[in-house]
């Protein structure tokens, strides 16, 4: 009689194990779907912001002192946007084995010099000052001393400001999507 009860418990244990395996599959599926959706959403936001030239930064506004001035402006400025063609290079990747999301540049669009700027801007770089560059900078109103041989450009991570601005929102969105998926809701 004791052996029969033991076999019954073993059979029930197999059913519990199958249920636990099914729940684990559902959990993994919900995680990957939520990560993919959050990655896609925020890659689109990053592309839009990079097209505007202000990836993760507040809009730059120019004010003039006199409203009668013909150059008086209250709206956002339209800065030169040399990195805007790089928006095509922003993408996301979900690593399924570790359940991690990577958002950033995987391929670089735009021209060769824009790609070089994007790569170099993360670490910072030095610009060697030649006579032609010195004259060009002088014509733009940037006057260098004669003994200046190079200019150090500090490191600026293109995606750093974006992460600072949206990191908490990304976590909230992931949690919301994950809970919705675990509740059985269909997520497009």
C-alpha cells in the first residue's frame, strides 16, 4: 500500500514538472517579446531624435534681445546636423540566451566622414592643426594661438544622453509589456 502511494506521488510530480516547464517557456517568451518590443520602440525614438540633431538632449533655443531685430527668433534653432544621416545605423538586438537588449549603432549609414565622426566621438580624438585648418577656423571666428599644434575633442557618446533620458522609461515599458504578456494579452 505504501508503494502505491509513492507511485502516485511520482506521477503527480511528473505533472508538476511539465507544468513548471510550460511556465518557464511562457516566461522566456514573455521576456523576449517584451525586450523586442521595447527595443523596436526606442530604436524608432532614437532614429527620430538623431534626424532632428538632438539625440537625447533638450531642444536648443536661441533668443535675441530686441524683438525689432530682423534676426530675432523665439523658436528652436535649425543647427547643422552632420550626424543626422546616421539614423539609419541605429538598431536594436535582443540576445536570447542572456535576455539582454542592446540599442545602438550596429551598421553606420551616411558618408565615410560621418561614420568616422560617429566612431571617434565615443572615445574622443585630437585634430592636428595645419595652416589651412587654422585659416578656416580663423574665418569662422575661432582664433588659435600660433603655438597650438592640435585640439583635443572630448569623448561624447552619441547614445549616452539618450540612455540617460530614456533608461527609466525603457524599464517601465519593459515591465508593463512583460506583465501584459504574462497575463495572456496579445502584444503587437
